[in-house]
C-alpha cells in the first residue's frame, strides 16, 4: 500500500481518495508488479488510459468557456500546449507524485522516477483514479488548483498569442485600431529592456516590458486583456 | 433557424435541445456563414472541438468499465475504432444529421453534405451542443442508444479480437485450455460456410459460423463471451 500520499493530497488539495486499491494501482508501474508476483497487484496503464481522456475533456471545457472568441485552430493548439508529456510531468513533480511511484529495481536504477514519460503517465493515472473515485467535479477542482493557474502565470505563452487574443476580443463587434507604441528602451546592449504600450482606438489599455519588442508587446497585450476582463 | 431537428431528436432519442442557438451553431458550416454576413451566425467548429473531447471520454469510460480485463493497448485500439471519421460519419447518417446541415451554395454543389469528414464534424458538434445544453449524462444516454449497441452488432469487429478477449477473460485466474474445433464445412466452393465450436477445458462454450475459419472462430468466441456474461 502506498502510504502518505492521501495525507499529502488532503493537506495540499483537500482531496482524499477513498478507494486505496485504486490509488495503489495508479502509482504502480508494471516493473513493480513483475517483481511482486502472486500478490494480485495491478499497474497503472488502464487507469492512465481513462485519465488521459478525462484531462482532454476538462482542459477543453475550460478553455472553450474561458476564451469565447478563440477559433478552433487556436483552441486545439492551446490544448496541445497544456495536455502533453512535458507539462504533465512538471505537474506531477509539483505534486510530489514522483516520490510515491512503485517501481521495479531495474527501473529505479535506470532513474525512471525522473523520466518525463513516466511522470506524465502517473499524472494521468492519478487523474483517472480521482475520476473513478469521485467523478468529474473532483477532477475539475484539482485541475483548477494545479493546471489552470499556469495559464495566468504565462506557462503556455510560447504557444499562446496574447496579441491575437486581444485582437479577437476587441474586434468582435467590428473593426478597431490596435497600436503598439514603444515607450522606452534601456539597459546595456546585451541586456536591453523594452517597454511597450498598447492603444485600442487611441485609448491606453496596457503596458508591458520584455527583452525584445515582441515579448514586450505580448506582455502589453496580456496586461490589456487583464484590464478588459477586470472591467467586465 | 434549423427546424425539424429537435422534433426528430425527441421522437427518436427522447432528447430536446433547449438552446436553439446552440443547435443552429452546431449544424452550420463556415461556408453558410460567409454567404449570410451580418446576421451574427456562428459555425460549428468551436463546438466540434468540445464534442470531440466529450466523445473521447464517454467512449473511454464505457469500454474501460465494460472490459475490465482488457489491457491499455487494446483499449486504445478499440477506442480508435469507435472514435474516428468513418464511424462518426455513419452515426451522423443514421441520425439523419446530413439533412439538417446549413451549407453554402458552393459546398452544396460540391456534395459536401455526403462527405464523411463533414458528417464526422457534425456528429461531434452535435455531441458538443448536447453536452453544453444538458451535460455529460445526456450525452451518455444518447451514445448508449446510437454508438454502444454497435459493439454488440459487431460493427468494430475488424479491430476487435473476440478470441483474445475470451482468452483474457477465462485465463484471468490462471491457465486454461482453449480449443477451436471445426464442426462442419458446407456449400459450394465459392460460398463455403464453416461452423466452429470453442471449448474451454473441454467444455463447449460457444459456436459460430463464417465464410472463413477465422471468421467462424471469431463468432464462436463472441458467442462464448455472451454466454459467459449471461452467467455472471
């Protein structure tokens, strides 16, 4: 039995998985089952299959509602930025899931515990276990704490275009002028900082800084979006 | 406004979409919106994005529970057999969704209404609209009428291996002998029919016929599975 995990889940997320067997299954790799035969152990893969689909829906539903103007193509790219091995592995680490995985000795030696692909699987199988134990609402509650705040922290910004989002939002009722103006440029040549302001129909909506004009514009657009949402 | 569809949904599936605007959006292609500017029309793509994820979860959840011994790899293949353009297009036709799509004139001429890719999109966008209007339970109710019965009708049999499923089921508590025996072979050379019986530890569990031994064996395994499930 995997112990300590439920306590940590309760402390950090207000979650308690009632079915301990399910939690054990979700954190057990096949290599561990092979080394402990005849104990009726199960490994995580089936639950991971389910957890993967649960995450797809929970993330799709969230971004569909949060970005009511975003076209399908960008929704799909944003979802792909959020639902992938790299980001799931980092969520698993943040939740300390790596500490609780049951691995065979060979896999342990091969440092599988730190491997993104395994951590991603375990994040999905945890989601699957939570879904089976408590239903979709509990998953939404957990993901709202662990995943969605990363959108606001800019974790997916590489894939995420605030300038386009701002344009979609302000132009939904017709054409407007959007203008990015360089306010300032300072610092040594190898560490320049740009400050940019964004004006919509000559009204200042946001400011942003960055080490390139492009970055500063993205930050200004993001700032403008925050201001517009605060006004709603 | 798309009329008639809600009546047909009510008659055939006991479903009524309360939000007519959502239903209109789900059945409207971009080409129609382009031909009718300034009417505030929306096309189906965003709802389809959501419906795709809804279907993935609903199907995953169903096969996860229905086949408790099936390993992840086969679950994934079965889901792919059920959740794809070809099968969704056929479900859309069965539901007469093709009759209700709003298309631009060019697309109509190009016979887009009969195109699998469009029909698949529309099936997904309908699922998305149903989900937004009434939640996941209503989608499950609909899919239980339209999609899941096809599993029993053998629609996904090409991708679905009853012999392996039978083996997994009867061997879950240890090794047993599974034996397929040819009972009969009859008909003209160009239309031979084989009859096969499957025995598990020398007990007759099922019989099947087919135009090849392989097909007859699959049908015998399927028959055995039905018998075993009836006994449960």
